[in-house]
């Protein structure tokens, strides 16, 4: 067995950043999974209340909508990190490696630009919502935490898009789904 040469400092930095992005994305993914589980429990409770006791659960639709928003935004970073987002690849898959890579980088830059604009506007809206202590209509839940989570999640998604433009995913190729 041959000894492998020691890793260069650049490899250590790449590995550390990959772990950082992965850890942050995983924490948000757990929040997203919890939100999806919450929706399931909430809908199940609403069905039991409606058909078992004949009394509808008043806040089901509103809270389900807020939890769905949490799930979408919280799961976005891990989706982009693992490159599992939906892509239209009719033309890009037929390109040679260099133009294919350039097209991928362009897509990541577009995602980053969207994230920057989104975060810029969402930050102001979140701050305004927190300042006024705005609440949801029926259940009177504070809306600021939901908005802050979406803002932070999109900021992380933008950072991960930039990271993936520089360092593409090197995971298992069998994860790719071809339709």
C-alpha cells in the first residue's frame, strides 16, 4: 500500500468549507423536516377534529402555510449544496465539458444574484415586521421569525451557490435523477 502525499493547505480549506456549508445546511434541513412533520401532525389533527368530533381546527390552514414556507426555505440550502435542484438540461447535457461547466457557473451566478436581491428586500421586510410586531391573522403568531428564517436561509443558499460555482459537488453520481 502506497502512502498518500499530505494534503495541501488548499485541500484543508476546501474540506473545512464543505463541512461548514454542510453543517449549516443540515441544521436548516432539520428545521425544514420538522416543519413538514408539523404539517402532517396539524393536518392529521384537523381531520380527526373535523370528522371525529365535528369541530374544525381553526388555525390549520394558516399554520400549515407558514410551516410550508419554513420547509421550502429551510430545505433550499441543502438542495443546492447537494445539487439536487431541478434543472432543464436538454442542451447543457449535450455540450462539451468546458461550455457545460461555464453554463453551470452561469446558472450558479444567476442563483446568487437572485439570492442577493431577495435577501436585500427580505431583510428590510423582516426588520419592518419585527419592528411593528406583526402577527398572523388567526393564530396570532409573530411573523418575524418566519421571515428571518427565510432571509437567513436564502443568504446561505446564495453563499452555497457561489461555493458550488467554484467547487462543484463531488458526491455519488448515482444520486442524479434522469427523466
